[in-house]
C-alpha cells in the first residue's frame, strides 16, 4: 500500500463518516419533530377527552 492510496482511503472514510453523521442528525431531527407532533396530538386528544 502506497501513502497516496492510504491518504485517499482516509479522505474517503472521513467523507463517508461526515455523510453518516449528517444523515444521523437529519434522522434524529425528523424523529424529534415526529415525536413532538405525536405528543401534541396526544395532549389534544386528552384535552378533548
């Protein structure tokens, strides 16, 4: 393995890690907004009930 190949592989790994981190943050944001919406629906249902 040459140094250039290792460097390219590290850059690719770092890029994929950043993409995975962004995807995870987007996913957690979606989940949090979804849970907030469900909580508001539940609270509204409780108030109606």
